[in-house]
């Protein structure tokens, strides 16, 4: 069985949710084709021996694509191109041609990263983090949380509530394990990764509501996981970037304690699928326009919901939100979404820092073990979070 996947109607200019699932050095678990998540939590520490920096750098320099660069990405970085070549080599049927259950069986960018690392004898970085699973009640059911705690750290620690990508349809916390684990290891904060329920089994706004209820649980129960309830940030990738932003908005509106910072990595932020980046990267990989339309159809009850400000963030009331960090990839249909969100946040008086990483694609953030720009992007996010926690 293949592993969890990463990744209609033009009428509504669609939207959505990416999350081709990518993470550098996680274990690559199997996933049920129909269940929303398959998780395996352990209370033991996982530490993988890493190579020295010089050896690692030498190995990365040897990672070069076999074929030509894609027409849509003439400046794509070599390691990024190799990941995409590996992903294409699996021969999976395109996501838009599949049901959600079938799509969850496709290979992910995580699979590709791990296989490339094996091909080039690149070791996974050491991460001294313990994990523990928790199930919590939410409206209409229960969801799973995975709690990452830095080994040997003394509480109370800052807390990061993390939301994975996958278009609200595919992927899970296993697929994005390395991103969450890396944040815990580098920030020395407790990271709580949220397995919100997925569509089409659970339509909009279930994922949004689950995400906020998980945040509320963390605020109320931070001490039970060695966390500091006064130092809680939210981080999300892709669909999760949308969720993290919404959590900050809902906290403001419901007068719940606000997160101290929001890190939104290539977020879904606009219902406009005719933006400059959509037009330029309409056939990009691993995310393209047709996939975004497929996500929209699967997540929404009606196509008109694509314009709901919870999905179309650039139309939301953004005043009074905590400081933001936005990270974008150059070769990504969602590049313009990040640019528009930055502009709207600034217009609303919100402090925003944003960086665009050239030569990389959607889902690069979790590839720190293989793609140098991903390592830099993680370091940037960590620096922003540490600064927020220390204020």
C-alpha cells in the first residue's frame, strides 16, 4: 500500500488547500484510505545520528537532477528538482482524477524526500524530542493531538500549536511530523500538532472549528503538558497556514487569549485563482491550479463558500491580530496569496514580516534535511518565534 498523500468549478475562483505533505526526516507511516488520520504516538525519545555539517553539505552538493529544469521553474534549486523527479517517478495518478480516499493512498513529497536521502546516503538530523498522543473532545466528536516535548527541557515551556497541510482533504500529522518535530527541537518549545477532521467526510467549517477548539484546549491545559499558558503561538503550513490565521481571528472575536505570534507558511489566503502566481505557475509541481480546484470542491458544501472570509482571508477583518510571519516559496501558485495577505495585514495595522524563498516550490518548508532553503526558512521561523516568546 502506498503512503498518505500530499496532495470545480472555475466559477468561484476556487481556493485551496494545499498540503502535498512534505517533511524532511519523519518516519513514513501508512494511512487508511478513508480515515482522517492514522497516528502512532510514542512516549520514547527518537534520536537519529546525524552526519557532520561538512559531510552533509558535501552530500547535498551531489544531489542534482537527471533531467532538464521545468519550463515553469527555470531557476529551481537542484535538490528541489530532484525531489520532484522522484515524486514523478512513482507514477501516481493525478489528484484531480481521484476520490479523496484514493488520493490519500498516493505517494507524498515526504516519501520523495526520504527516498532521495536514501539514494544519496544523507542522514536524518538528530532531534531530541519526546512525543505523546492525546485525544480531546470537540463539537461533534473527538480529535487527536500529538504533543512534542524537547528532551530534558524544564517547564514551563513556550507552546506552539501546529496545523498541518493537505487541503483539508488529504495528509495528516504523520506526514508533517518532521516540521512539528523540528520546531520543537529548535525552539525548545512544546509543539502540539492538531489532527483536525478532514473533508469530504467533514465539510467546511469543521477543520476551522476543530482547530480553534484545539487551541482553546491548549490555552486551558498548557500546564499539564509543561507549557506556559502565557506564551502560546500558532504555526501552520498551507491549509494549516489558513487555519493558524483563523485561530488568531477567532480568538480575537471570541475574546479568548490571543496567540503571541502567528507563523503562516505558504497559506491559502485568497479565493482568486487568477492571480499573477496562479497564472505563472498554473502547471507547477507539486501543487497546481487543478489540484486547488479539487480541494475546493471537496472541502466546501457549495462553491459559494470559497468566498467566505475564513477561506478568503484577504476579505476578513484583520485588525487587532498578533504579529505575523509569512513564508512563501517562489515557484508556487500561492505566492500571490501570501503577498496579498501581507498587504492586508499591514493595512489593518498588524506587524508583519515576510520572506520569499527563490527556486523552491510549495511544500519545501519541511525538507530541511535535503533542501538548504528549507533549513534557512525553518531557522527564520524559529528566530521569529523565539523573539515572540521572549517579549
